[in-house]
C-alpha cells in the first residue's frame, strides 16, 4: 500500500469514526427538540480536536514507518488520482451545498416552530451543521476516490 493511500485510509476512517458520532448526536438533539448551542459548540470543538490529534498522529506514525515515501513527490499517476478525486469532490460539493441551503430555506418555518425558545439560533445551528455535513461527506467521498483509484491501479 502506498504512503498516499495509507493517508487516505487514515482520513476516511478517522472522519467516519468521529463525525458520525458528532452528527448522530446533533440530529438526535434536533429531532428530540433539545438543541443547546453551547453543547453543540463544545461537542464540535472536542470532535475537531480529536480528528486533528488522531489524523496528525497517525500520519506522523505512518511517515516514520515508511520514511522512503515521505519526501517522494507525487508521480504522474498520483497527480491524476488527486485530480480525479478533486473533480468528483468539487462536483459533489457544488450539488450538496445549494441543495442543503434550498432545503433549509424551505424548512425554516418548521424549524422556528419546533424551537420557540430560540428560533433564530436553532435555524442558524441547523444551517451551519448542514453545511458542515456537506463538507465532511465531500471529504469522505474524495478520500474514498483516492483509495479506490489506488486499489484499481495496484
């Protein structure tokens, strides 16, 4: 397995483990009508910190275990794989963000009525987390394209 494929695996597995928990907890709070901005922010910061520490730590460990691959510039195949993953990721992001915004705009009245104590804050939290979810999903798809592409060429 190439160094860059290992990095993609680290990104996918870490992202899935951490952010599935985050979004599951967030949407459980939303559907339970128990949305607390401070709790969401704290959970976000903890999940972001865990993601950073785990990914950086595993990437450093992978780099140390395979030192000959760290400084090697990407070859032509790796550049093509990266370009393919970027194209797919950007197209997905270009589709998800407008769909999420339109869906959110259509659901604004429903969100406001579900959270009468803080209707504006609830709408903002749900919109922000919807956009965050689009970015996380896009990154998982992008890194998965890396993995699949490396596997198809191996």
